[in-house]
C-alpha cells in the first residue's frame, strides 16, 4: 500500500497470467517471478522468527575477531542480517527486484544448508500462492481518511514477529 506502482506491477503480472480462470494455482506460481520476489523481499525485511534456532559450537572458533569457546550457544539474528547494509544495497528499502533472476543465498529467513528448515519450500509456496490469489481477486485500498504515511510497520520484539498495530485495508472484489 505504500508502493502503489509495485502493487500495480504485481497485479498486472498475476492477472495477465491467470486471465479469467478465477484462481491462481501452484502451476502458475513458477511463471510469476515478481510475486516470488515480493515474498522473498517481505521475508528478508520481516522474518517470521527474527532469531534462528540456536546452535552449539563443537570447537573453539573466531568470527569477525570474536573468540567463541567450544560449547557456546550461538544465535543467528535473521532480522539484523536482512537489514545489514554490508549485505544489502538500500537495506531498509522494500525492493523486490533484488530477487529477480536467480538464487538468493543471503536470504536466511529459514536457516541454510543441512540445518535449514525442512518446511521452507512448503512455507514459501503457501505464501506465494496465498498472496497471488489475494492480489488476483481483490483491489486493495486504505480506509477512508487513512494515508500511506499512516501505515505503521513497527513490530513487537519476541521469538516471533508480530505487528504492533493492526493493518487495516479494504478489499474490493475485482
């Protein structure tokens, strides 16, 4: 809602592919690169769990000049990594285009490697499908009297991300 041109681009991609068939299905998602990029960018800025599952070090090591003893519990802060300007150009901006055209190894919302979340593929597929259908079937508007600048993205601290204030939108059937 803060980026109406982005919403129009997303709707155009989905509506062009789905046409009048009434639903976006799983087979359609692979042909929708922009929706996939929007989901990844959303997960980069707002990971569902800001801290990944803790790990215990098996031996002493050094990371960026910090000595970590064997047996230490290490937490990976996915929220901080997703907003790190050393990792991401314009780190605090919502720019789905950064995920177009390939892999995104810096995106660690679900962990990575052998210890990555086994449900990652299913979770991302469900997000892509749900968002695609919401954008396909509805036009979204702000309530009367609300402006784009009134939208608040502040989240509460905790083990899972929760918006501090509700997001109120009006859905109009297309």
